[in-house]
C-alpha cells in the first residue's frame, strides 16, 4: 500500500471519529469534565489549581491545562470536547504509526479504524474527559521507546511523553519502571548512554511538578483525594483485583468477542517476538487492576495494543486460510453485527431509546451514561419550552451554576440555583420527592422527571 493511500485511510478514520463525535455537542459537560474546565481556567488565568477558589488534589492537571485554549475560544461546552476529539484523533495517528512499525501499515490502519468505531473510545471523545489525552501520551511514549532501539535520542522523547502521561493519569507512572527493567534486561549497552537517563529523569521531573505543588499547598507531596476513596470504596487489593479481572475479561467490556478471539491468536502467534508490547499493555493495567471503579475507559489504554495483536492475528490467519473471500465476508459481517448495534446502545441515548421501543428484547435500562443523557435532554427540553420567564432551575452545585450558566444549556432568562432550599424551582430528578409536583416524566429509561417545588 502506497504511503499516500495509508494516510488517506487514516484521515478517513479521523473524519469517521469526528462524525460519530458530533452528536455529543448537544450533551452538557458534567462531573469530572466540569472540574477539568474550571481547573484549566484557574491555571491559565490565576496560576492556581483551584475550583471556585478551593485548592484541588484529585484529577491531574495536564488535560485541564491543554484544554483551556480551546475553552477560551469555544466556551466550556464545546472547547473541552474539541480538545478530547483532537486527542482522540492523535490516538488514531499514534496507533497507526506504532503498529505500522511493529507489524505492517495494514495492521496500523485496522487498529485506527477499529478505535474510531469502538463504542468506549467514541464515548471518551464525546464527554471531554482526560482519557484520550492519556492514551495518546501513553502510546507515544511506548512508540518513542521502541524507536530508541535505533535512535537513542528518542529516549528523551519517550521520557517526556511518559512524564506528561503521568501528569494526565497516575497510570502513566509504571511506564518508568517498565523502561528501566527493559533497559536492564534487553538494552544493557543503552543504559550506559546519557540519553537513556536524561529521558527518564526529565520525565520524572515533569511529574514531580505535581508533587512539588502538593507539598507547597497541602504540606504533603503525596496528598491525593484518590487515596481516601480507595481506602473506603474497596474491600482490599486482592479482592478488588479478582473482581476487576472478572469484569474486564468479559468481551462486552473490552474489544468484543470477534476481535478478542483474533487477539488471543495474535498473542499466541506474535507474543514471543513482541514481548515489549505485551509488557507495555500490562503496564497500562497495573493500577486499573486494583482500582475500585470498573469502566472500560480505565482499561482502554491497553486496548489499542490488544487490537494490534488482533489485526496481526487476523491478517496472518487470512493468509493461511484457503477460502479467503468466505473468511473475509464472515469476519466483516461479524464485526458489523457486533459493533454497529453496540455503538447505538452504548453511545447514543436516542438510538438506545429507539431500540427499546422497536425491539423490546434488550433491557430498557442498560445502565450506560447516554441513556441518562437522553432522558435528561428530554427533561431540559420540557423546562426550556414550558417554564415561565425567569424561572429557577436546580442544579447539583456551584460548579454547574457557573459552567452551565455560560453554556446555553437552559434558556438565558432562567436562574440556576444549587441551593436545596430555593423555591419555587424546577428540579430534574429520577426520584422526585412526594411533596413536589411532577409535571413531566420521560418515556425513555432511566425515567427522568421534572418536578416543581413550590414555596411553603
């Protein structure tokens, strides 16, 4: 395949991801994404790491810092989502370059297209979180380290990328241990070179900026709100490990049954010659394996590598099977049957609700976020259409007052309130209180109601 054709296909994968991402612009940012938006604003405007004036020590700063220029131009709602989309396109590009180097351009393009069509990856770019940026930096660090086998200056790039990845998610820190162990094991001559150590120390120095900030702000360089969560939410490291293992080996929670079978074959066929990639994949899952929250996005940094083995195995099997057209038809149809419905159910609440009404054999409430997004959108639509002028609408807290108030989520004349005692006020809730008057309930699951709380 000619190089210009390869990059045209890669561009098509990026355009496909963009088209699948577009509907997300109608979904308000929420939770951690709001935090990142406000943190980035405080970093750029006041050289602080605060949310509404309060010092913060949970989410790491890289995504917040990188996203703010887009927020400055496009606003909270669009800016941080565009930032995640561009990081997602970067993941497609780095994945292509990585597996083009390791296997072939065809494998690299297969991984890029599979990522663009993976429901979890689409979702991560849609909500504006830090995951696409972390995956980009993680894979870029791995690619640079592999290139350093021939060009030792790439050790510096690898270290910088690992440091930035660690400033995006703590899951990047095990990379430094991987690189050190691999150097001592397989590249003994390289560890005598200054580039190897400069890359490592520069990367650690980048992450140390976070430790220095915490020492100055909290008096403890290792202070993190994650520590308290882990201690209270898990029953122990061993129990959590096995619980997570059961969750993530479920094909519906990783790369789906068809590709997982090819991945297992690819690991068996090429694993011995690509040990570093396997260790890199496992490195991405070290902290995920004991973390108390179970979600595809936490394990996803290792999935591009798993997809690389899947497509390498698929192509190898294709070359060996005599009935190539039948094989290609079966594989293509199987991927379409599994992935297209999954995108509908996992990523688009309206499509999910339509499937509930049309087919009926799928559980009405799968518990995936887009179902709630769609129900909430119906509730917001009702309020925006029917509420009186200058009505009060209750939101979760002051973060939402600020961000949603500047993002045209509700009518411009509305007053957003976080106080639980404000009245009269419109409330969007799944569990309305008995004393409130319910004026609307969505027909899709989970059922979101609009209630009106009058003054006593």
